[in-house]
């Protein structure tokens, strides 16, 4: 994003052009920023550990145009469901380029996961006999709950530790690999996902050590090796402008250092090191263009926009902060106002008190920052408010990459029984 003479550009396209071409609300992604984020992170980790690979957690943004950018950069796919495996297949990826990390799977999920031939990452020891019964894979990974989790999004997004529903309890890890080995599994992986949006490099060292100690003991006792060890996602971005960036070089060097020490300590054959971030790649490359449609002066001044909670769920769900720019007014003095969307829920009053340009007026275009991850992917149709359009920009070029929904999408799959039709 850049601001030139007060006008906001995404890459080199004015937001006024984008809003006039595609309407609002619209998600816009900067292709070059996604590539730069990926390359920065990959270079940092490869610098300290050569056999390193990223899988992209497609749940954060499943637009195939966006995912194809990351595929071109060399990412595999982390799939949370069978449908995400199918999305990966639409990218031309399968086999060991895709990892299936579902949780609380049905037999159908297991069957389809096995048929797809991707790497199976089991969330619990109880899944093992079911997976073996339905078609024993040669290659198997377990998602370990290392007993500790953290998140800057809030407690809602803590993915490990005693309060989390995810992963194999540390005390069951040894048995999990033992049973898999006894069942004839030949190749093993290990995985964890203890937290999301972390900007403290030391956290990544700490969780790596935790995991390596848990699985290192199991490997030594059972005389197995790991083809890969996956540290999950969690690479954070700053949402508030006063927050610092994650020092990715430092995170990579701390992780690689403890990883290599633990490999030596447990006498492991050096495994591939993997991570599966999403937010770090796409979060700050995505924006929502919205428009001011009404302004109310009541108990306080409230700016009404079309960026509603169904378009961006994070503030209503987690109290998340997203920076807001007003096109053409960033140089104006600021005044405290609230800002809301158009949904009939008071959680849609998602900015209570923010310094915004004092002249903000009807039809102004607003730009909501850091919306590339868990934005569109978490949108929904409540209040008959439809899902927005998605657009990709690269330099001066722009493409519609998902059409705005219409009323047809709201009634698709709905059937009214005959006796109710008149
Ligand atoms: N791997 C697994 C198994 C995951 O569950 C996730 C995210 C990731 C990787 C990617 O994590 P990341 O690098 O983006 O932190 N909706 C929340 C975030 C939920 C995270 C869910 N798991 C939000 O809007 O902040």
C-alpha cells in the first residue's frame, strides 16, 4: 500500500479505481507482497537449516489465485479438512506436498483422506486404530499437544495446552508411535501447532525444544526416525502500528540452533524441518475496501460502512484490531468516532472509539488493513448480507478472483416443500 497526495494505492492501483470497478466491500490482495513475505521467511529459515520447507495453511485464505502464488513460490499445503485436500488438488498438489491435519475426523474423512494419498497427521491416539482399519498408511504423523500454547489474538486462539482440543497428550506420544510402528507404519513425521500470531522469536525456540524433547524420547526408545518435524504456523504480524515486527531471522536462527542440538542429543537422522504458516504470508497483503454509507450523531458519532461483521468476523469474534485508512483524508486532523457495519448485532459496532480523519463523510472509501488472513475465509451471509468480491493486484494490473455473491447464492441448495409454496 502507498499513499500519494492523499490517494491510497494498492500496489500501483488507486483504491478509487478498484472501488469503481468492483464495488464495495471488496477484498484486495497484493501479489508482490505475498511473494515478498514468503521469500523473506524462506530465506531466513533456509539460511540456518537447509532442508526446510513451508506448507501454506490454506484455511486462512483459500482463494485459489492466492494459493497458487504460494504454490509457485514452492509451498505445499496444510489441509484442515477433506475439502481443503481437494482445493490442494485443484492447485495440482497431492501426495507428500499436502498434509491433512484434521481433528475429530469421521470415518468418511479418514477414508477420503487415505484415498487422497496425502500425509496423514493424526490429532489423537484414538484415531490410530480407525486409520489402520480403513487402510494403513506407510507414512504417518502425529500432532502433538506439547502442553503449552500461546496467542496474541487472545485466549480463543490458543491451539495447545490443557485447555485446547487439539493434539496428542504428551504422555500418549510414546504409545502413539509405538502402536503405529507395531501396525507396520514405516515412515514417521511429527507436528504441533501451539499458537497463532506470535511476534516473540524466543517463543519459537521454546516450543521447538518442547516438541523435540517429547518426540526425541519416543524416537530413541522405539528406534524410529522422523522424515519431517513440523513446527506449525504462528509467525505473527503486527496489527497495531505501534507494535513491532517479528524478527524472522532471529526466530529462524533460534529454532535451527535448538533443533540441531536436539537432533544430536537424541541421535536422530536429520529430518526435514517444516512450518505451515498462513498469516505471515497473506495477512498484511490483504485489505478490505469499504464505503461510508451513513453517519449517525447519537450518544456518540458512528460512521456506518459496508464492512460488516459478516465480511470481517475477527473484531466481533476476538476483539481484534484492524487499522483503518480513509482515502483522501489521511492528512486531516483526527477526531474520536466509532465505526460499524450494517448487520443487526451490536458486535457489528466493531470500532468503538478511534481517532479517524475529522472530515470523514458519506461515500468516502475506507481501507481496512491486515485482512488477508482469516478475512474472507471467515465471512458468512448473516442478515442476507452476501460475501464480497475478491481482487488481486500486481503493479498496475488487477483481476477479479472471486465474484461478489448474489441473491442466487443465498437460496442455492434451499428447497421449499410443495405444501409451503402457496
Ligand atoms: N497449522 C494449523 C494446524 C493451524 O490450525 C493453523 C491455524 C495454521 C497452521 C496457521 O496458523 P498461522 O500461521 O496463520 O498462525 N481465526 C484466527 C486464527 C486461527 C488459527 C487457526 N489455525 C484469527 O483470525 O486470528
